[in-house]
């Protein structure tokens, strides 16, 4: 609703219209992509996952780790569109740790090793990446 469209409305409705407009503008202003440094870390994490040869469990089904990258990028985009993620850690916590539909944690299994929560695996990979900088 444009500000000029509210001019014909009675006072309380005009104020409500202006508040709604301000809310839409504020919401749009907070939607932002990750900062370049955080995005580079997320991309590097997903590349490590892709190249790992590990398996990734989503909602009880095992997938090749390389197959989950598009899914995690869609979740990242959803969060970015809402201004809900600013750091790599938030990406791990909010997008790459578990299903937003079922609440089930994601798991990563590499070779004969026991499966671990994806948050644990990704966090350890993030620490390793940061250690070599």
C-alpha cells in the first residue's frame, strides 16, 4: 500500500496502512545475503562435503554428500531472504543441522566411521579451515 493510497483512509486506518508499509520496507531492508567472508566459508564447507565421499542422512535416507548441496543452498537462500543468517555458524545451526520439517538431525557418515551429527562434522571442518588461514 503506497503512502498516497492511505491519504483517503480515515485516521486509524491510514496509520495502520503506514505501519504496514513501514513493516514491509523494514523486512525488505533486513533481507540480505551472507557477507562475502561468511559466504566463502559456507561455499568451502559445502565443497568439502561434496568432495568428502561421505554420506549424508536426511530424514532417515542416506544420500551421497554431493547430492545435498543444492538442498542446503535452498535452505540458505530461504534464510537469507528473511535476514535470518549472518554467519557460517548460523548457517550450520539453522540450515545444515537438521530438517526444518521433521526436526530430525542430519547425519554424516564417512567410510566405516560411526555417523555423527552434521553440525558436529561441519563445525569441525570449519575449525580446520580457519586453523590454516
